[in-house]
C-alpha cells in the first residue's frame, strides 16, 4: 500500500538525466554541489491554515507517475523545498537530493499533475449563492475538487478587503488571483471608475495576486451592452497604460467586437499583448473576430463543462440567436488557431439552481466536458458542437499551462519544473492514457498540494505525512 515515509540522508548521485534537466531550466550543477533552483522572491512563508493541518509552505518528495507539462513530460519523482520545486527526474536521484527529514509521498498507481487552475470563477465572492457561509468553506470546496488556484473574476472593495485580510492572516490555503470590478453586471448597474488607480498591480503575497481589472460588457445575446464604445475604450486604455491586465466579459458577437476594438485601440491590431488582456466566455465569435484574436494574441477563457450545453441547449437561448449556431463554442477552432485556451468553471453560475453537488465544478469535469459536452439540464450535446470537441490532452493544457498563461504566471504555475510553485493535484487516474470522458469524470482527487503542503487529502493512505523521526 502506498504510504508516506521519512528516510535518512543518502549520498547525492548524479546522472545525465538530471544534468540535462538542469541545463534546460538554466540551472547548471557544479562538481561540488547538488542541482537546486534559486528561491523565488515570492516564496511562501510558513504559517498554519484553518483548512488543512499543514504549513502554507513545506518540503516534500512525491514519488510515482508525474505528468509535468514540461520536460521531461513524465517524471518518477519531484522534490519540493520551501514551497518551490527543486528537482524533477528519476526516483533515486531526486530522493538523493532531498534532506533527511523531507517526507516522501509514494502515490502508487495514482497520477500527479501540475496544480489545476480555475481561470475564471467566483468561488469566494459569490459563495452565498450556493449556500457556503464562509470564505474558508468556499476554498475548501475548490481544494477538494483539485483546484490549487482560483481566479476571482469580480472583486469590489468589500471583497478585496476580505481577501487582503485573509492573506495577512495566512488564511489562504489556495492561490487566488483577484480581478477588480469596474462595473456592476446588470443593465443600468453602477460603473465604479478607475478605483484601482491608487495601487500598483502585482502580488500581495504568494497566495494573493491583484493585477487585473474586470469589465462586464454584456448580459447575453439580447444586446444588453453595459458600456458605450467611448467609455469602454477609455477604461481599457487607462488600465493598459497603468500596467493592469484587462478581463472583459463578452457573450455575444457584438460584445466580442467591442472588446477587440478596445484592445486594438490600446495595443494595436497586431499587439503585442504583454499584459495578456483577455476575453471571458467567448460564446459567439465570428471568423473575422477569431483572426483578430490571433493577431493580437488575446487569451480566451471558456467553460467546457455543462455551462455551454445548458446555456445554449434550451429553446429560449437558441431563439435569441434566430437558430444561427455557426459561430458558437469554437473551442477546437481556438486551439487550432494557436490561441491560449484556458478552461474555467465560472462557479457558481454553472450550478443548476445554484446547488453544489460533488460531481460539478471539478477540473475533471472541464476536461471531460471538452470531449463530451453534455449538460445537466440538457444532457444531450447539441449536434452543432460535434466539430468543436477537444482531446483530453488539450483539456489538461487548458487547466494548467494555458490557464497559467491567462493569469500571466506561466513561469510559476501550470507545469512542474525547477523554480515553479510546488502545486500538485493527484488524481486516481491517468488523463493522458486514453480514458473516456466518463472514466475521467469518475476519477477522484487523492490530494491537493499547494506550495508543498497538503491542503486537501482524499486518501489518507497516500497523503498524510508521518512525523519525522
């Protein structure tokens, strides 16, 4: 049975595999020292969390099948030191590099992945809508599903105050990216002005980053546009000039056009787009709009599980479109065009009747949903979605590498390599081994590890460390 053990120090050994890895990552081992990575300037500081009996930053060796989304693509072991990956490679070599009191997690037949990233959600801010009373409860719900990072996509002053207080008290067991709201998401709703202007964008701690603003542009296909062209262009230009990433909610092709016009006015028709200004939902996108997204390198954030099938599966939604489905849910087109395609839950707005159940809001639902996009209200996938399905590997990329790219943090998240955060999700199955969508949905979370610390344990035989001898 897999178990966590401690071991005594063994002599360091070297091999061509680790030397190549060090060269690839820019860390060259000398003849007198073991290859380790430089410490991140934003490394986690040790503290206790209310949601898991573990420090916010720890050291750990994970042994087993590890899908890195990097080179090597599959490793036998990784070493996490003080919350950051210090070595990736063969089992014996990684064990030799670890200190004598570093716990070893043998995951057996389970599979480890880079920590999954929910690129667009409202887990904490809208927790009341799905019946969770506290931020801790909401974060636990996300962690138990395998998310190591969540992007809070509508944060006003009150919500920002809460997040900053949680960060100050070391009460964020999960990484949070907060996007500051510039308007209310309903027709006639208040516009808040550039209230972010009195602060600098960037990380508050390793667990909380505030470097984006959120513009809610439309409310659906009925052309309830919440900004006029001039004010939208001015808001995007001001944020861009101040160094803030802009995230725009665009559901209809009309809102998509306005968003692209605003980005083009700020960065030019061919970019570059260093701040990663991005569009959320991307439900209806024309050929010309897709070409513009590619030219400006605009990341797209989409919802692969249930939301599209349920939003568009009913007669009322399609009636708003006059039956025109040609430009809907262009997931494969986005990927084939070379866009960075991030997947996200939009929690809790995907929940039928806002009721949270164990089989929704998970990374595996996003991956399986891209392959077999059935809904819960309307379980039969619309026929016009058949040409836009993704592979499991593309879905995995959408909750790792491309999600990190959309958050402007691909150097630290979305893959496992020397210098990245020690964020790992361990599942009961292999997403890259030809599993069917239903087999993927049946996979369970064995452990969610953030910064080397076990933030959620689904199988104590695997993920509960023993005390050091």
